[in-house]
């Protein structure tokens, strides 16, 4: 049962990672393209949107890495606690 829970946890982490990486790029590029066409802005605006997307991508990657490290540490801690509570023969 424990492996099913850990498999679900890692599958959800994969989905979360993908959404963290794709969402800023899509929102900035598609939204920037729409605003650029609607208000007749120059190419500088799209360059600014791409730069913003890259900055958001990097910050999301750092945030996700910190969360994954904390999760890994809590998994190790819970595994050690379980090992200590096991009856010894």
C-alpha cells in the first residue's frame, strides 16, 4: 500500500512540475502576443514578455526544488521513525 501512495505522490509532483514550467511561458507569450497586437506595441514588448517568462520559470524551478528537498527530507525522517518503531527479533 505504501508504494501506491508514493507512486501517486511522485506522479502528482510530476504534474505539478510540468504546470509550474509551462504555465508562465504560455501566459506570458500568449498574453503578450495578444496585448502587442491589440495595442500595436513594438517588438520590445514581446521581448519583455519572454524575459518575464524566463524569470518566472527560474523562480518556479527554485521554489519547486526547495519543496522537493523538504519533501525528500520528510520522507527520510518518516522512514527512519518507522524503522525505529519496528519490533526487533
